[in-house]
C-alpha cells in the first residue's frame, strides 16, 4: 500500500469533507490526498488489533476501496466527521478479521527461538502479543473495540468515545469492564500482568 507520496498544495488545504465530496465526483487526486492523510493511523490501528502487518494492510486497502466506491453515498449519509467514521470502519473490519483468525498458542510456543541477540526477547514479545490477541477475541465486541481504540491507537478517551458513539462516561466504564474481561481471559490462558491494560 502507498503510505504517502507527493503532496498537492490545493488538496493539502482542503478539509476531509471537501476531499470526500471531490472523491464522490471521481477525483482521484482528492482520494489520494484523503488516503495519504489517514493511511498511517489506520494501518497502526489495524496492525495493533490484528498483530499482522499483511492482514492489516489488506483491511486498510479494503476500507479505502470502500471509500472510493461508496464515497457519494457515504458522504451524504455520514453524521460523524470523516476520520471518526474511518476509524470505525477500519476497527470493525479488523475485529471481523480477528474473529476469523484462530491463534494456536501451543503451536507457536513450539517454534525454535531466534538465535540472534535479543531473539528470546522478541520471541517472548510475539508470544505475549498472540496471547493478548487470543484473549481479546474472546471478549464482548464493544469492550474489544474500546480497548483497541484507546490502548492500541493514538486516540484519547474522548476521541475513542466519538468513534464508538458513546459518552465519555460510558467509554470510561467500558474500558474498566474491558480491562477486567481481558484480565479474566488472560488468566484462563495462565497469563497475568501483561502491560498496562491488565
């Protein structure tokens, strides 16, 4: 996926809504600029949810393909600002894909350790991420969404609340329940105390 390219001054000054309207009219340059503005954040979010850059790249490509093919309808139907709406689309697509992926922790634990310096640390970090992903796949969808947006992207709690169309109070309550559910799911896997979300 193209993660950025030459900029166009007139497109740089345009708002997301302006670019989306132009995209709805078939303007490829506006679509490219819209993508350049948001692709890194969307890839970061999807990669954190899926723990697989290739899968994340596919999810984000599919999301932007939807923006291109459905821009006219989405531009007129959308109530939230574009970035909030796009976060929601990418998060939901990532979580859908995560549900389809089955992590087999036993098989992964049998992989030989990387002999290079720091290889054991990297292998342990990968295993930890797989276990967290496996545990999150068992959680209720809204809790998984809240944790993914707040802990695994650059969104603040108020921004994550807007993506999920919640009040800040409801978002904070969801985060508390989500952390509790994650701790429980990890404990079932025999793991305690992984990172700041537990």
